[in-house]
C-alpha cells in the first residue's frame, strides 16, 4: 500500500497501433502493472503528435485514426517503479516498437483505495 | 496573478463516476478551484486504467463507459496549491470516494491571461 | 538524438480555439517542434477546464465545443527545450492568445525511434 511521501511518476509514450500478437502495447503494460500490484495506471490518448520517427499523427486529418499517441502514467514508490522498468523494456522488445520512458520525482499527498 | 518562477503542479486522479449529490467529483474540484481564484485547471479523460480498487476500466470493453479514469491538473504558486489540498480532501470525504493526489515542483516560464 | 539522462518536460496549456490565420496554435507549435528536430510532441485534449480568463470550458455543457483546453507535452534535452521557448512565445504573440508554459526536470530512461 502506498503511503504519503516521496514517490515517482513513470510516464510511457507509445503509439496506439503498436501491438504484440494483436494486443496493444498499452494494454500489455497496464495489465502487467496490475498483475505486479502497482498502485494504479491511467492511459490518455492524444489528438496529435509525433515521435522518434517524426511521422505526424493527427485526429484531424484521419478522423478514425487508430494510431494516435498514448501516454501511460503510473505512480508508485521509487522501488516499485524502478523494478517495473525492465518489464516495460521487455514489452517494447516483444512488440519491436519504439517508445519513450520518463521518470519524475513527486510527492504523494493522499492515496486511498476506492471505497465503493 | 501568477508570475514566472517556482510553482507546483497538483494532479488529482479520480474516477469519472464518483459523485456528490449527482455532481461529479471532478466538476466539484474544478468549480472550487475557480471559486478560490486558482490560475487554471484542466481535466483529461483516460481511455483505460485502474486505481486503488484494481478494478480495470477500459473504453474498449465498454464503449459508452462513464467510469473512465480522470486526471485534474492545476498549476499555481506553492502556497495556493498547499491551501487547496484540504479542500480536495473534504470533497473526497463528501463523495466517499478514493483518489490519488500528487504534487510536483515545476517552473512557470510564461503565464498570461487570455486576451480575447 | 536523445540519450538516457537528465532532460526537461515542457508543457504548454493552450485553448483549442486559439488560431493564427485559421491554423490552431497547437498545430503551429507541434509542426514547429518537428521542424526544429525536437524528439517528439503529444497533444492531449481536456474535457473541462478554465484558464487565465476564468471562463469555464466543458464538453458537458457544449457537446460540440471546439474550445476545450489542450496540453502539449514535449520531452527533450535541457538545451533544446530552452531554445524552443522563444519560438512558443512568438507563436503566442502572433495568435494574440494567452497560455501557460511550464518546465519540469525529469529523467529519460529509454528513448528509441519507432522501428516500423
């Protein structure tokens, strides 16, 4: 269980169309984060972007585009985040896709499990 | 009025379906942030995620889902952010919902009010 | 090419409706970021927010609203981010619009170009 204090924010930038055996890379990462007991994960979908390839992706040009940029955000203790990074690297290698992984220091003010 | 310099980024992770008397928690937080004069707030909706309960939420499984993860971001001076945290805690208690509140240091390079 | 290590996360909060000669400000910023060779950019669209003007924008009230808050995120080396800030300021001035620019320190764990 997470407690208040210093923690890390892990952010993973990945393409919506990157897949392993038909399963999106972002789904693989979120499911694996849940399996290993990380505190939570949130996936946000962009409306425009470009990455390592400099290919431009935009929802404006291609309304039904399924290759938008995604950001996965995971907050947990320093140790748990560090242990999870090799897991993401392995997923990227299996998918043969590129991606950007960043880590920031932050402070958890409050964390409480959903009461419902 | 915000000026250039050190500031804090407050991020609140909350579920879309959490409510107080029918009003979503995220709306309560944004309206309260405006009422107390914070510089701004932005709510982003995720497409997949899990939180304290480890329940998985995904727009893929449930296309019309109204229980997606949300992230509220508020940037302001260190003092104003610190004063706002008890307000969020009170909203969480009223809603009887869980949530994650994080704070990061950052630097404001430019802030200008909308000129229109 | 980005390598592992200290870097900066540049975040730009801007309105969807801000334009220069009919081209959205966020598009101007992303295209310029690509032109000058930054590592990548991702634009995320909010569902509710307010900024310097305290005008409230929400997708709930106005379903087809084209004035939602946007966040543009760019990760690159300290030097490249610093060099890009005057470019954004010039775009804001041309658009005669307000906006918030923030910078955070972070660490790049992995960056690899898209292999496809």
